[in-house]
C-alpha cells in the first residue's frame, strides 16, 4: 500500500518550478540619538616632585669642580655623571614636547647622556630645581630600580649635587638635589627623598674645601642675549651678567 499521505502537499518540491520574489526596496534607516553618550575615559597624570638643600660654600680652587663627583660616593647606586652648563646655542633648550624647537635643542644637547641622567634632567628642569644656564650637575640613581630600557621607575630617586659660582666672591655654591616622579605616585617617596637629601648635604659639608652653609642666590639667566666668552675655556655663558665662567669658574674678562 503506497504511503500517499506522507507526501507533501503540492507534489515533489524538486520538480516544482522556482519563482524569485522581488527584494524589498532599501531605504534610509533612522537611528534615534541616545539621551546620553557613552564615552570611554582616557587620562594620564604625570607627577614630578623634588627637594633641594641649603647651599654650601666651597672655596674656589682648581680641585673644586673635580671633587664634585666624590660627594656622591657611597650614596649613588649607578654611574656618577657630570652634566656641564649649556653654551649659548642651547639657551632655549627645554624638555617640553609641546615646544618642538626647544625640545630638539634639549635632545641635541643631552643625547649622549645615560637614560638616568636624561630622566633626572626632565624631572628637575621641569620643576625648576636645576638650571643648566649656570649649574654644573653631578647626577646618579640614588634609590629604586630601572626598567629594561635603563630608565628609572617612577618611584626611583634621582639627583645629586648642583653647583654654581657665586658672582660676588667667586666661591662655588653647592646644594643637594633630589627628584622623582612620572606615571604614578608612591607614598613614601617624599620621606626617602628627604633622607637621601640629608645624606647629600652631609657629604657636601664634609668636603675639605667647605666653608659652611650659605643662602642660595641662583643667578638669573638673561633672555635673548649671550654672556661674555670665557678667555680660559672658550665657554659662552647663557646669561650676560656672569662674572665667573659657569664651566671653569675663572673670572670673565669684561670690557
């Protein structure tokens, strides 16, 4: 007995003719604006901080500058580097990426320094703790670790001794300088920085040429003019009222 009732109504679908239906006309689709836009937040906070000590008057002499790196011995955790004052052609150098020409000057002036020294200059120049128009800066890593590229972590302490020549007496004024910062904030950085600064000041005072504490009066750099060219080392100061060469400490010859 054939099972006719199992067949689909309308016969075999394979033998049925196929018909195409016209596609529905496409038109503009309207989307209602939401009452409140869902936004993704993006934020970066850079926090730089530092401390400077009182100045220590160092008797001028041929060994005054040469003894600066010795003041970091026993405190530094990396190689001690000496950053000399910048000549007049780098008078506009600043570590600010929003000022491309000044940032390029800064990179040209410091590209040979180590990542630790460059990081220290970014931090300390940004907060105006060091000014290479007249400062000689002896710098090293003082606490913390570096990343795989050699740059200090945000909670590492960098710094050392900054020295400039007193324009009245010709003596050298040395002060301890520490700084830290970057992405993030560590709660005990201030305490660690203060402790290291005390060690730096003690080391500076222990110099055989130390004459004791003194008030720090940093020279004011001139804008748009150059200083007198030093007849001893050929350095041209970035500030015009310098009486002593920021690099070698010798007396400038003025007309």
